[in-house]
C-alpha cells in the first residue's frame, strides 16, 4: 500500500511516473501477486518485484513509458523444469506495466482511503486488450468508472464483488481482455469477545502481528485500557451489543472466549451474523456440539453454523493461554493465506537422497543457491 500512497503523493505534485505490478504468477517466484515497483523517468524506483534480472527489465520497460507510453502486459520466465532433487527451480511472473498520470489519482486515492479505514473497494483494471489501463471501482454499494464496454463492466462488477467477499486478488480472463481484480480494505482486525487469560494473550500476539485489536467484555473491571494496553479499543458492554456496533468485515477474525456457555452462545450467534470469515469459539468438543445444536434450533443457516471454528485453532497441543493464542491466530493466518497448515520439513525421499550424496566418494559441502 505504501507504493500506491507514494504514487498518489508524487502525482499530486505534478510528477510523471510508471507502475509495474505483479498481476499473476505460476510456479515458484520471489514475489507474489500485488507486488509493485514505482518508477520515474530517470529509472529511479521504489518497491521491489524480487530483485534480479526480472526486476531490472521491468524497471527499464516502465521508465520507457513514463509520460507517454502505452500499458503492456509482460510475462517473465525465471526458469523452467526441476532440478536434480525434483524441486521446481523457477516460475513465471506476469507483470502489468503502465504510465501513471493525473487521471490515475482517482483510483489511487480510493485504494488508499479503503486501506486506511474507509469503505472497502475492489479496483478492477483491464491489463490486456483494447481497454488496457482503464479501471472500474467496485464498492460495497457503489460503482465508479468504466472499462469502456457494457459486457466487460458487468464481468468486472461480478469479479469485484467476489474479490471483496473472498479478500483476494485474481487475474480474470474475459474474451480477448484480461482483468486484474484487487480488493483494498482496512487492515485485518481481531475482535476478542472475553477479557480473560486467553483474551489477554490473544491481544498481545495480535498486536505483534500488526492487527487492529478490539477487546469486549461486559465486566467493566476486566474491560479496561490498563489491563489491555496492547488493544486499539476496549469496550465494556455485552458482547452482542458491541458486535452490532462494530464495523466487522471479511478481514476480521472474531474469537469467542466468554466465561460460561450461555454467554458463549450469545456471542457466537452475534459473531456469525456478521460477514467475518473467521469466527471461532474456545472450548471443548462437547461445548461445540451443544452450541451448534442451539444455533441450528434458533434458525441460523446450517452453512453459516458450519463455518464456526470450534474447537478453535490448530492442533499443536496448546495448553497455556499463550500457546492457545498461537494456535488460534496460526489457524486464521493459514485460512487467510489459503495454506494447508502442513509441516514444511523435508520428506523422507529428499532426506534419503541427501544422506546418499553425503556418503558418496568425494562428496563436499553443498552450497545453497542464492534466492531469486
């Protein structure tokens, strides 16, 4: 987001710039979708696409487009195939390179305002085809701009709504055009319903992860700024009342850690009525079953009840409040990133091959290749 804010500020001062954005990847790449580099006419740059030859070539192409060039979509192959270990040794980065001039200030400002706490917006950019460089802004209740064709606009709106709901960018093919859809919203937030020991540990770890942390408890003696100095907001109120007032979106995690089952039920029901993608309840499997039954009897949609993470967290054998907090936020990060949560340790096949090479005559010390 820093790159886009910098672009907006420089454009407001009359500078002409170009922007290179990673809009798609295949295989192993040093940067992911959304990485950017901002380039001036003299080749000076801010940001990174991962360094190396790809970044140097993207900066060169961007500098050529400052002030007059046409947008272009480039594919940069890092390498192909696999090495002797059977590991992928490269991938492809798809980079959209465009000149930035005064008309870009509208979408840059909208993205910055959304990321800064305003209304979430999806910026849909045509990155290939006759409409390349045009953008449509899709808000929760608003539309701004056009890609120049009615059918393309309709597809862009659908893709933008999907991006806002799923909180992820994507490259979408639409006939001869390609659309890059990127959501912008306030930073991920953590709402903790319950100011006990686990709530305290969650608040501290949440702050360490740069989350906006809100703590709610109906006991004024527990819900205090002195008890939770790491929280951005502490609310002394019934959980359901506080949840109804808070601005909770898909990027919010709500963790229920109340002091008895009735309060857990009320808080879980309130949280599940929000669009939060992660709602979790601390407690035993038996508690999870009983509260699931109550929610279904009250008429809450079965598909939404099924999204309640309870028992909550990854199975790491957590026992202390700090360990439980780690298990919970680890699970949330896993879901946000679309990861599987499996160990990253080398498998038996690769360990055996390393052992065989170590025992081979003349075997020497291996050198890990530099990161691309």
